[in-house]
């Protein structure tokens, strides 16, 4: 709910447990940030803007205008005229000048949530949510800025976005536009962020911050393996269960910067938006620029509460399509099984065996098109290679369908190989700096998707493959980052638009795809999980989490991913050993149990794996069917973290009605002469009684306990014989 106190000129945005307050001050109508935190009963906190203290507002003390600008808690700060902290927006006029200041002009409070033109965003009906549209202007630049805030009745999230319009007569250049800012008092925060590399995505990092600027960012053209569009400022004492957290997550898949700046007065400015590096957007008179959305979550109840706020919001108000609330078919993907070395017969042999074991879909990965037998050619030539796929694609799909399996296919639509028919015909379709040799990565270039003819050509090719056979799943991959930022299609003063135009075009293509083929299960991927972000989740209900499928490596990757994203979104497969990324050998059972915390599937040659592993598949499949509704829909609690204790990992899922729960415990290295571990469960109903079953220990029933005992006294998990041993423990109300 959103209210406006006209007398005090104060806006109050309430979620079930939080309040966010904005005030308008002085004759010049500055828009200030008042408060974000636990829900307030009254809207009387405008004193937090400290306008009653020196240096006072400019109408009372104009000689210290600069001092005012440099300490006032701006709701959306500008730069160049006296606020020396990080600005949220920067514009360059035709005269080459920068410098702006925004004043409140008007506002409206709307039921529901307007869509953001061309961009993914959370959504809700008029009953679900309310939106505040604050309009402000800089009359000297001729710029209007709309600040949009939405609150949901069923979520402790506040979403924000910004729209900038040229209301003057001259064009101007937008060289920076962030989407959110909170100016607040600094309380000795730690900063929590996610980092990694290829095959090591989203490891959680927590570090103490002091005065100065601390940021995470990507200007790789995608959200990236290395960094993640997420930032949380947390109290030093915050734990899983307690403590304050201010978190921001960007609904965007390109360059970003998330930053905390601790200032001279012990204030902190937390910002998030498109990375300004190489960004410059020309706005002609009458034109607008829509910046992407930031989702903000505040809690005083620790990481479990933050996580479940994001999970529930994304499950209900971001993810779409026919698979939004549905169990996904268990797939088998041939990438780690065959790499490029496959043909119709090989795929059918895998499908035949898979169908006997309860697997429900075969996915044909990279290598089925053009002359592609390795990663050095043919991207852009999306025509089936009938030398490999003998009999053609339709024949293969029909045969797979006859075995009772669905069929899925891999594409990498955004790329072009120098050795491709497409590149030979259109060398200017690759992103490149004219006259400068291009930087190859995995022997490929990135297509210039800022050109509509390129988008149409590639979309046309992909769609025609999908129309040619009964294809029910697409894996959309993207295997390199953007370099040599230049477009043959854009004029000189619009080259700075390329990064963002590229992201908009990816969204446009996925929008077309999901509209033309609404029954498709789309799984995004980027060399593993380099584009695992809320922007892509708007189009695909699941994203391939990492190219590292090792069960132990996955503990940390999945922990970091699940910090924000629902388990239903995390692509997770059982693969063969020694693992192809790390060479580790883990029990097949453990690989299955770890993958059950994600979408679940297989990525191995099922005709070749050891017989005893193959024999375990039907039981794993049965476990998936038994528990996937709970895994997809339940609340997620982190019990112990291997990345912190270096001994064992443990997480728990609890159904909304608290009647059912599933605990996963992974003992990484065994310790000799060691006792069982006591784990304190969470989220149960203290008054309910639960039957505890150790599912993979010959279904040992470990008695019936009350939720109260399990949460306070805990459950004993016996020490297991051997390394990398996992236990799946179910709890059912009796
Ligand atoms: C990277 C993906 O993450 C892999 O799963 C696989 O599809 C390869 N690309 C294929 O090139």
C-alpha cells in the first residue's frame, strides 16, 4: 500500500513487514530519501533528512548550497552541481556540458504495475500491487525523470525503475542512468556479493566495508560468471536467521554496477544500474529511455528471510509460461556424453536406454548444424547437418517421440563463426571496430543484434528449425563475452548504445520465441551460468547453472545461486565420473541427490556408464517425482554451508503448509572416529509431529518427533562411511 501525506509532503510505501519513505523538501522541491526498514506505523520520520540541521536547505542558506547537495539523502542523485558522491544520472547537452538537478513536479499512485517497454520486469495485477510514479524535472536540460516504485501485497520487496525523457527542444546524451539508490545512515555493514569464474559461478563473498567506494560490476556485455548483479549490505551480526539486510538484485542481463559508497558523514549510498562504461544514449526531443528494474528486499530476519522473499517474488511475479508452476520433464543431454561426436544412431541409442529408465526428454546439444564437428565453425548456419543427423531432424525427433521421450535442441543464436556461410555473406554483421582485427573467443564473434535485419535473419532460422519437427525444449546458449564494441549499423554518436541495444534485442528474440512457441520449455545458458539473472528468468523458467557438474563443486555454486533464485530455476544434472571439470569421483547416489535440488536431469552416456550406476536411475527418477513439487514450491533454508565449515553441507525445504519437508545432508570428507552430526531444522511447525525417514538408507524410519524438538534439539545424522556421501531425509506430518 502507498500513501501520500500532502501536508508533510511525504510518501510512505508499505509492504507486509517493511516501510519505504520519500519526502519532498524546500521551495525547490528536492526529493529526499527518508527511511527504509521495519514497517512504521506513522509517516512522521521526515526529520531523518536532517533539513533542520546545518547546512540547511538552499532557501534558508544559499551560501552553502554545495554543502547541502553533498550531504542531503537524495532519492535519485544527479551530479555536476555539488553532490560529489556517486550520481545516478548523467546527461551531456549538445554544448558538451554535464550537470543536473532534479525537482519534484507531480506524482500519481496507480493500482497494478505498468510493464517496462522492451524490458523484463516483475509483474502483478491491480489486486496484487500498487505503483508510485514520481515525476521530476531538470528544466535547464529539458529532462523529465520518472521514478517508479511498486509494492506487492504478498511480498517484502520494493521494485524500482526509472524512465528518462527529453522534454526540451535539443537532443541530449544520457551517459549514465542507474535504476535505484538508497541514501541511508551507515551502520558498520558487511557487503555480500557473488563472484566466480567459468565453472565456479556465484560463490558467496562477505566482507567488512569502511569509508570509500566498494562495488561489483560487469562490463562483459552479460551479467557474467565473474560477478553478479546482486548486492546486499548486512549488519555485522547478521546470520541466516537474524539481522538486517538491504539487498538489491538487477532485472537485467547486460553490463551493471552495484555499489556502496560510505561518505565523510558516515552515510552510505547504495546504487545499482547499467554500468556507465561505454554507455551513451542519444535522446532526441520527445524520446524516452527506460532503465531496467531493481528489486530491493529489506529484512531484519537474516538470510533465510531475504532468500525466501526473493524466491517467492520470482516464482509468482517474474517467471512465466506453461512451466511456471509445473514439474519439468527429466531430460538427458548429450553434451558431456558425446561432445561433438554424435549422429542419429548414437542419439537414438541414448534415447532407447533412457526411455527404459524413466527419463522423459532427449536434448541434442551443440554440433547438429552446418559443418560443425568442433567449436571452430558454423555458428549462424542453423541448418541441420544431414551427414550427422541422417534421415533428417524430423525423422530423429519422431523416432525419439516413438520411444516416449520429448525432444529438445540447443542453439547459440547470438553468435557467428568467422568460418560460417553467414559470416562469408555478411562480415559486417559481427560486432567489430571497423579496421581493427576482431578479438576471437572460442573462435567466434558476437552478432550485432542492434541491427534488426540480423535479429530477423537469426530468429527466422531458429524458428524454421523449431517449426520443422516436434521440438518441445530449447537450450539457448551464449558462449563468449562482448568485446570490440562497434556496430557497422549505428552512427558515430550512437555507438555507445550498442551494449544496451544488444540486450534489448536478446529480450526481443526470446519474447518472439516464447510467443510463437508458447509450449516450449526454454532453458537459458551462457557457457554454464554466466547469464543467470532475473532478466533471463522472465523468459525461461530455468537456467543452466554451471558447466561444473561435480557434486561437490555444485554445493557452493548452488548455495550461492539459491541465495536469490528459486531451486526450480537451477539447471542441475547428474553427470559421469571422473567429473569432466575437476576429475573427481563421487558416488552416483550423491550426484543424484545434489541434482535433485535443481531442475534434475542427466548429462552422460547412459549406454556406457557402469551398470550399478544405471540401475540407480529409476530410483532417482522416482525420488524426483516424489519430491519435485516440494522442491519447486517450498521454502528453502540453509542449515550449514560447506563453503564456510569445509566439512559438510546441509539445506532444507519446507512446504508452505509445513506438512512436508526434505533435508539434504552432504558429508564431504569423512572423518575417522567421528560422531553423528546434530542439525537444527528450521521452518517446521513446532506443534506438528513428523515422521522422519532417511530415504537413501534403505528407508530407515527414524521415529516420530515434534517440530519443536527437531528445531530446538535437532536431528542426529550419523557419520557415513566414505567421502562425498549424501543423505536425503524426509519429514512428513503424521
Ligand atoms: C556451454 C554450455 O554450458 C554447455 O552445456 C554446452 O551446451 C556447450 N556450451 C556447447 O557448446
